[in-house]
C-alpha cells in the first residue's frame, strides 16, 4: 500500500511539482491550497506525512500545525517555507514539526527527509504496539500519561509543547541512564535532523523551567561532558 502524503501549498507550481515527483516515487498525494482546507484534510483522513507551507491563505501553516497537534501527535510534518531564520525554525519545531526545509529546496534532499520521517513514524508505531512506553510513567511526584500526553507534578498540570513532551518521556523511559546529545536528537528529533546539537540544551532548559524550578526539584541531571539523565526520585 502506498504511503499517503498531504501537500498543503498555495503556490501552484510548487504543489504540482511535488505532486508529480511524489507520485513518481509511488506515494499517494492529495493537495490543499489554503490552511483551512489543509487542516480539514489533515483531521479528516489518515496520513503518513504532511508537507506544510508556513505562508498560507486563511490559516498559517504554524496555526494549522498547532491545531493538528491538539489531537494528533504522531503524523510527521515537514515545514516548507521561504523563512530560514533561527527563530522561525525554533518556532516550527516547538509547535511539533518533525523537520524544516527552506525554499528553494533540492528534491532529492526533500525525498530523503520524507523517507526518514516515515521510517521514524513506523518505528514509533511499532514501539507503541510493543508497549515500549507504559501508559503512565512516574518518578516521585512527577507523572506522565503517554496516552493522553498529560503531565502532572504534585497534582498540578504542566503544559508542555510536543517536543518538550517527547524529550521528557524519552528521559523517563531511560531513567538513571545517562544519554548523550546525539542519542537524544536521534530519538526525539529523528535521524534526519540537521541542526546544532545545542537544541538539546535549549529544550532541557525549557523542561527545567516548567518542572524543576517551579516545584523546587532536580529531576533532570546534567552529567558534565556527557549529557543528561533523570535520576530515580522517591519523594
């Protein structure tokens, strides 16, 4: 069965090119030329991957992704955009994008990233089937529900972005194991991630601000020169 890809792009030449190239590679492709249509299709049907432009009529790509991630945390999304500044990239990844490629892009590179994202999704689905992550994970007063993606500490709910959540459950799954930055990037951002390894440090700071600093704890430990881990906490 062909993998299904949704292309949300308002530039006809680009969307037509993507439709032809992806069709040639054996993918089933459906297109939307506005953010509203793209969101409707993303929510109504099942997709193996979504290619999403940021600058769209009716709804921006960032808003489409934000709304999608409220109910769908697993469908891979690659942003296609002319914006290539660091804040734009961070914003897209923070909203839950799996990858980010700027226009004009090389088709072979895009195809490679698509294959990598789909492989990562298949691996994640296999992990869910094998119950790699228990439905509820606890460490002291910290509780994570991997099914509802809810996080609580001392009974208070903590709002996390999709990437912050993925990072937290990876650390909790490997409790007491020191993970280096490359291991974290490969699992949380994917093997196809192209960027600075300090993205891990940035997101560790985000988690600490929302958990350790607020609740006066030290769940997340820095192992100097190696990486990070979550230690067993019996409180």
